């Protein structure tokens, strides 16, 4: 598979030394803890928006892209990224079609009760898969496997030990955010901005 300029421009997403993925994942965990405790999805949705648009999209452009001269992303990693994006889009489309059919056949009320019962487990599964994918794709991303373990422990603590869901996710989320901030500070000091910058944006 030939690597085109559009795919090459996405390589900043595979640099994990900037700590931006860590901060984003920590924010999502905090949002999930707040949502499950306060029983309102606004917290989860809001912190996902902050993590994606403010931390990742803006941070990758402003902080990471000017320092890409120090990093070399292998073509096979970019191919894997492209394949994962295709899989993710396909899963979303299939899920929307399936969900629409289920709502149409069984009605809104009965499905809503099922979502309330199993929704938390589904969200946890999605977060775990995304974290494991980051560990597989990102440069020096092995720590994301550890983050997946942290989220699993937080989830099990809530499900089986009757501990506070917010407390367990708060602790895990803050631990990941603090790690990300440390990595971000180290990244900025270790890699000064390059004189030559790529003009291709996300």
C-alpha cells in the first residue's frame, strides 16, 4: 500500500511521547466517573469533546506537528492506523444501522431499559478497546496496556467490591492525567520546534 500525503499527515496521532493521548484518556475516565455518579451523560460527553478538540486536535497541531522532524513513523504503522480508522468507521455505521432496526422492531421503551442495564459495560468495553489499540499503534505506546489494566481494576472495584465508581475512576483518571502532563512537559523541553514544518494539517 502506497503511503499518500494525506495519510502521512496523520502520523502525528501515532506520537505518544507528547502525553496528549494520556491526558485525553484521563479526562474521558473522569467524565465517565462523573456521569455514572451524577447520572447525567453531559459530563461524559463534555469531557470527550474537550479531550478530542482541545487536547488532541489543537495540541497535536500546536505542540506535536512543529516537532515531527525528530520522529520517523514507519509505513506499516500508518497502514495499521488507516485500517483501524476504516474498521472504526465501519463499526459505527453498522452499529447505527443495527440500533435503528432494533428500535424500530422492539420499540423505544424496552430497548432503553436494556441500554440502562448494559450501557456502562458497553462503554467500558469501548474504552478498553481504544486504549489497547493505542498501545498497539502508537510509538512507545506500551504504557497504554497499563492504562487498560487500570481501567479494568477501576471497573471491577465498582462492580464487585461495591466501591465508589466515581472514586475509582477519579483516582485512575487523575493518575493518567498527571502522567500525561509530565510527559508533555518533558516533550516540549526535549524537542524544540523545528525550523522546517509540514503545512499539511489534520
